[in-house]
C-alpha cells in the first residue's frame, strides 16, 4: 500500500468536495497520476471516495440529522432535492462514462461555474436586495431547482457544492443557510452516487479498488473525513460574516483558474 498516495488522495477529496472545483475531477486527476488508473476507473473511484466526505457532513451536522423526525420542513427539502437529483443525475452519470472515453474537457464546465460564482459575489456585494431567505421561506419550486443543480454535478468537471450554493444565493437564500442546506443535501445524494457507481460501473470501480488496495482506500476515506470537518467549519464561519461576497468571489476565481489549467491540460 502506498500510504503517502492514499493520504494525498484523501486530502484532495477532503478539501475539494466543499469547494467549487469538482472533487470528482480533482480526485480523478490525482488518482490517475498516483495509481495509474484509466479515466473511467479514476472517475468511479472518485465517487466512491465521497464516503469520507459523507462522514464529515454526517458528523458535523449530526444534530440536524437527528432532528429530521421533528423538522418536517427540512425532511421534505431533503427528500425532494434527493429525488430530483437522482432523476437528473443518474442518466448524466451513465453518459459521463462515455464522455470520459472520448474527448471531454472537464475544465470548460468548471470555468462556467467559476464565472457564475464571480457573478454571485459581485451580485451580493453591489445588489441592494438583502439575501434573507431561509429554509422556512423556501418553497417546492426552490427545492426542485436545487435538486436540478445538484443533479447536473454528476457530469465531470461540475462542482456539486458550487452548483447548489450558487443556485441558492441567486434565489436570495442567506449565505449561512445556503452553505448549510447544500452540505445537508450532499449526504443522501452522495450515498446515492456511491450506489449508482456500484451498479453501473462495477468493473471500473473494481479496477480502482484493486489498484489502491482496501487498506489504502480506508486510509484515504479517513483522511478525507478529518480534513473535510475542518474545511466545513472554516467555510461556515466565513458564511456567517457580512464579507461572504469575498469568499464567493475567491471561490469563483479559484474555479476559473483550476478550470483553465484543466482545459489547457496543465492540471
């Protein structure tokens, strides 16, 4: 087992999952290089690696999860968003297998998302409209839009957190609620993604697991979980401040840079 390589992959997953730079793509690139995996196998392995990030979100939001039986609004939100995500994301995941076997540049959708986040940041900074909407103010149509945004993230190069957070910010959801609701919606969606990977990409996933070895995979998942806890805490701390436009702009610029490097074949 290559311990250092597993730690690196886990660290990349733990950081990138919560940033708008598509963790699937970053893990794909890193695991392809460190473990010499084919693109399709690296993509399937990247989705499996999300178990570590699920652990981060589950631990951090354990009180919200335990309150689901009492908080009907949150439960309905998660059910609707998850169902819509599955309807939109499952066929896109199947299509992505073919995209990765042909010419598909993951940098392009990443740059588009970066531009949206930059727009979000400028909109928050200069708009006179105050983003004050919380889950209490959201309606079914908002849940559906968030689910569609999350489902589109099944495509390589599209960031799930970037799509959901930017969608909610544009809908007028306050930043703190947008990040929290995005991260909560990630838990069932990611578990569904792992299941879809196991069903539709058995051979590719097996190649990845065989190359990394089970102990290596477990180590990477633990690292991703621990790193993710720290990243979630930092981002939510920023989201509580009035300078949220700064972090939104910064994340947008980061996505643009990473997307450009990917498009040019540098990253």
